C-alpha cells in the first residue's frame, strides 16, 4: 500500500464517502503485495468503531483472505482481525455463518484447516457469535486427518478458554484424545485445551481427575505430561483441593515397578504438592516411600520432590520437618552419585527456609564435600555449604 492510498482512504472516510473507501479497500485486498493486503485488513479494524457499516461490508472479504490467501502472513493477520471485529461487530458475524459452514465441508484439507483456525480464533475472542457452529467444529475431533484433528482440538481450547460451558459436552472427547491419540501433536493440543478450560472453569473437568492423573504419569511426552499437570494443579488448587482420592488416582497407575512411570508419578506429586499446601502431609507420606525405590531416577526425583514441597512450605512441614530431614540424610548415603547430589540439593532448599536444621545437616554435607569419591557430589556439597552459610547470614540480619 502506498502512502497515497493510505491518505486517499483516510480522506474518503473523513468525507463519509464509505462506498468509495470500501471500493478502494477491496482493490487493495487483491493487491499483489502481501503487505498491502495486510495493511488494508488492519485499516478496516481501526475504522470499525466509527464506521461499522464499512467494516460489516468488508467482513466477508476479510474472511475470504483468512481462508484463501496464499500468504500465511496475510491469513494470520486476517484471522486476528476477525477475532477483534467479533467483539466490536458481533451482529455482523451471522452473515458469515453460511460461508464458514460451507468451508468446513470443503474437500480441500488446507481450506478446512484454515476454516477451523478462523472458527477457533473468533470463538476465543467472542464465543457467542460462533456458538451454533461448535457442533460442526466438534465433528472434526474424530477426523482421520491428524492435521484437522489436532487443529480442531486447538480451536476447542481457544473457545473453552473464553467460555467453557459451550464445549462442556466435548470434554470427554478432548480427554480421550489427550490420553489415547497416537500422535504427540494431537495429544499435546488436547492437553493444552484442557488447561485453557481449567483456567476458565475448573469444575467442568473435575470428573476427569483420574484420567488426567493417568496422562500426567504415563504419557511418553514431557510436554503433554506437563500441560496435564498444570490443569491438575489449577483444578486441585482452585476447586477441589488435593484430596486423597486424587493422590490415589496417581498411585493407581504406578504399576509393575516401571521406572519411567514411577519417575513421572514422583514428579507430578512434587509439582502438585508445591501448589497445594493443605495436602502436603499426604503427598510427602507417599513421596517418602519412593526414597526406597529400586530405580535411582525415582529415588533422586523423590528427594527433589520432597525438597520442593518442604522448601516452599516451611510452616506447613514444621511438625514433621526433622523426620523428613532425617530421611533425606539417608539419601546422602545412596550408592548412586546422582541420587546423593539430588539429596544435597533437597536439603539445601529446606535449610534455605528452615535454617534451624543446618546444625543437623551441615556435618554430613561437609563430610561429602571433603571425602566423597565423586567429583560432582563434592562440588555440589561445597556449593550447598556456601548457600547454607549465606542463608544463615541472611536470616540473622533480617
């Protein structure tokens, strides 16, 4: 778009020559230069409040750019503007429904993919204007095409983050995809969608706690597990509290001594416990059992989990702090150097907020700093002794 084009449109709008301004904008929508097409879209958005009739007439053409433009940049900007206009001109979006419905049924995969993105983005901004289209969107959750399936899940998450009630009938489908889909891309998008829903209305997913616990422990992908853990943390913190039933759900899937599953369970419990002080005792009780696991990964992560929880919640763990500390001191004698290192880390975190435990712990860490056969353990012990000393000075001066 040239500077002259920009001035001309501005003058036409000032003079209220809306039809002429629209004609020029429509010609710019077809300009060979992708930046000109993009600029024209944003002019419509910036003028929508003052000239809603102009923006309303431009809407179908912006939708066409979002669905068809050869430039990803133009499509992305057109989608963003559609989302913004859905807030300012909701009454005009009813005219787009037939076009969106038609687009969802196109045989061209890319076209349908773009349509799903448009639908999700509009719904994430103003869910009410696309409420009647959600059942059509939901059909693609079962698509055999992974791109359509994964994008539909993403769109559901955007809509659910805005208005979870509109997609409550599809929560079970999202959880199933997060749990069972063969592709990480789809499972990850489903997990992210569940997180968005949890932040909007956590009680909608409370009946799926056991399923989420299963995913948090058993999924092979760390991003999927992490997203589901985030949903669980928010759900338990804001709505349910971390009940013994939820803890049991996590331990139920720790089966057959599987090292990876045990490690994931410990990690999930550590994060959940750090975020849920009222449930600390029951979590620590279960985590401490893992200190005796046959897997060094599980033992080390259990030590870290205990350190996270006790270090972040010194008041809550005070009644059994010495007991926990004694357990972790036994970890310092572990045959595996990495486990010993994690035990040192954990004790350092605890002492950082509970300096009264330093006298009990420092002699043992000092021995490791001087005598441990593993260089990494010695270095970790030395750095932790310095950290404990600095923390003691901080507390004494506070």
